[in-house]
C-alpha cells in the first residue's frame, strides 16, 4: 500500500485521519478539525490505486471509503459522522446547532449533498478519473495496480469500466449535468433568505456542502456568477476563512488549473480516440503528460510490497468516554399530534420510520406516495422536498427529509429514548451503522426497482411505451428514462446485477461478524441502527439474495429478536 503517514507534533488527542487529498468528504473533516483548533496525524489512502478497497483498510472501515478517523483505539467512519462526533466531544467552537430543528436542517443539507454525489460521482469517473487513468496506464497496467489492493471481481470490473470510459453514455452525462445544475439552483434559492444555509451564521452545513461544489469545474460545470450570484458570493466568503484555503491540496490546485485552461476536456477527448486518429502533436503531448503522471505517482511497473497500514492505537483517549452531548431544547416545537409521514410502504427508509414512530408512541398519519409513478419526483412532492426523495415528514410548518435526520428529530421530540444514545462515542456508532446501511444504496437501488417496483407495475399492465400518460406532468425526462430501463429489465448497475448481489451478501456476513461481540449492531443497547438495517436486509430474499441463518446464525438470531418488537409488523418481508 503506497500510503504515507504525516505526523503532527502537537497531536495531544491521538487523532489519526485516513485521508486522500482529492476527496471532498475528507476535506470537510480537515476543515472541521481546523475550525475546532485540533491537530491530527494523517495517513494517506491512495484512491487512484484503490487502496480503500484493500482488506487491511476494509477491516477499519467496512464501507471502503475515506475518510476514517481513529481517536486512539476508537474508529469513526463517514465524514458527517466524524464531524458530529468531533463536535459532540470537543465543545469549543461548535459547528452543529443544539436546537433539534436547526440541527435537522444542517443534516438535511448533508443528506442533500450525499444525494447530489450520486450524480457527481459517475460524471467525475467518466470525465476526470477515467481519462487520467487511461492517460497514465494501459488497461492491463491499471488492472494490475488495482489488483494490488483488491481481488474483488466487482472492484476490478468497475476499474475496467472506468478505464474504458463506459461509466455514462453521452445522454446520461447531459442528464447528470442538468441535475447537478438544478441542485445548485436550490443552493442559490436557499441563500436568498440569508448569507448562510442554516440560520444566520456559519455552521457545519457550509463545511458539508462547499468541498464538492468547489469541484464542479473538475467535471466541466461552471458556477457562473450571473446564474449563481449568491452561491458565488457565498463561496468567496467561505474562502476567506483560513480553514478553507489551508485544506486545498496541491492536487486540488493542479486539477483546477487544468480545468480552467481547458486541458482536462482536451485530455478526455483525445484519450477516447483510437491512437491512429491522433495527430503527431497530440501523441507527443499525451506522451509527455503520461510521463509526468508516472513520475508523479512513482509507477515503475513492478510488484512493490505495500508497507503496513497504520492501525488505531490503544491507550488513553482524551476527552474521556463519559463526555455527553448537550441535551437539546425542544421549546417552540409544534404540537406532536401533527406528524404526517409521506412514504412508499415497502421502501426500507420509510418502513423504519413507521416502526420508530410506533416504538416511540407518537401519533402520526401516513400519506402514500406512488414510487412506481415517480410521484416523489413530481412538482407536488418537490414543493415539500426539492431534492425528490422519500420519506418526508411534516410537523406543523416544518418539513424534514432523510430517514436518519427524521429519526433523530423524532427521538428529540419524544425525550430521553434509547434509540439515539447521549454519549458521544455510542451515538457515533449508531450513526456509523446508519452510514453502513446507506452504503448499500448503490447496489440495493437497482435491484429493489427491478424486483419490488417493476412487478407491481407489470401487474398494472404498465409498459415502457405508456409512460408518457402514466407519469405525472413535470417529472424530469431523466427520471422517466430510468423508469423505462427498469420496465425493460435493464436498470443501470455499476457492474452487474450479480456483482451487486455479491456485494450485498458480503454485507450480511459483516453484520453477522459484528454481532459476535454484542447483542445489537451498535453495542449493548437496541438502537435505530438495528431498525434501519433490519428493514433493508429483510428485503434481500426478494432481490435474489438468500439469508442462510445456518451459515449466519448471529444474524438469524438478531432478526428473530427484532421481529418480536412491537413495530416490526409494519415492515415488508422478503
């Protein structure tokens, strides 16, 4: 593993960040650390070599993503979980609000950014990472580099697809562009009322949104001052804070320069051509760039041994584990009897909230949103959640989205409940396992639409040719195209349906392994993370993924105990 360790002499808290300079998720953690005046050591995980998929790193972070934070022997993964853990534990310079409603607004922006990343990520692989990979290596070389970190067939198939510039079709690229510009329109609208995204001051919402927005030019998207004047001014204000320029890496600056002078699109265009179609000048230019890239990454074509990954260290952790987050005030909240849940019954993100509401004893009404008709992408639903996702919770005049955000908000309304612990590390563990659940979305979503939504549509005799009259007016054509591909039995996967199933089956094994040391997924106490994971994995048999409780006995026992809970009857079963 070509990882590098950078040590800070003033790191008295024993913080170690597993980082990659070009990652927007890692950058938001670096910004947060600086804003809170904390020092840390860094271990670089080279994403260009797929080091995040190595067995050594997956043992630390089962999602296989950066960043990860080690605080002594404690391990926290997923950037938003890390930043909230830091805010819970190090109370100086708070970045998250204490008020449950304002906290929910910050977390909704984080969820919106994660939704935007689902469009940004494939476009980045198509327009930036794929061309640079193709420039630097032959296909065999690229696969050899990746194979040093992972032997997983799905990982290697993805690397092949990236090298072949086959992540998105030209039409899909244009559709992703339009959605990303539309997403930024919502940021622009939000900034009409204030200079900040939440309330009247700087918060974690800014830190969570800025890093990926700043990368729009990397994939050929301009943040034009005439179209986005408030967003443009907002970014300039943030760049005046020392933490923002200090976390821009040399890699960031180099890519931004290449984008601004038009070299990135030129590289993408030329490496896609057959060698015989390139001019002599183009061949010379690409050869020079290839040499520079290889020198910069130390590629020698040999099978060098990877130095060991630095592991989280045992020892005293400061502050101590007993530190608790402030008890939030629920003053000025609307009456609890006004809760309305907009949902699609079988969707796991919706089912877990129905279950939680029953467990909390909170009265609510339910409004079914027809996912199969894309009603959640229609104008009526977008007025509630402009990002077009379910579930949605109305509480008086307040509107919340993202299941984890809604769940924490509901728990705050109900008072002291076990579903989200007060202690900082215990709470971080619940949030980590919610991130583990969310990490299944990429593989789960096309399988769910193929095996759960499509049969219901076929039962109603809905055909791909009838969508114009079936879908409500105002739904984006890109979403209609997605539904058409589902009806045709061909939704887009990163690699294949079988690889998606194998990845999800491995998640079952991980859950079973974790349950060997404790009764519930996040610790000794039942938490919302258990409800979240159960509502997803109980659908696996419907997706063609067997749950063999003989091979996974702890998983089977855990599921049986959850089925005995009062609210489990509301969960669809596979």
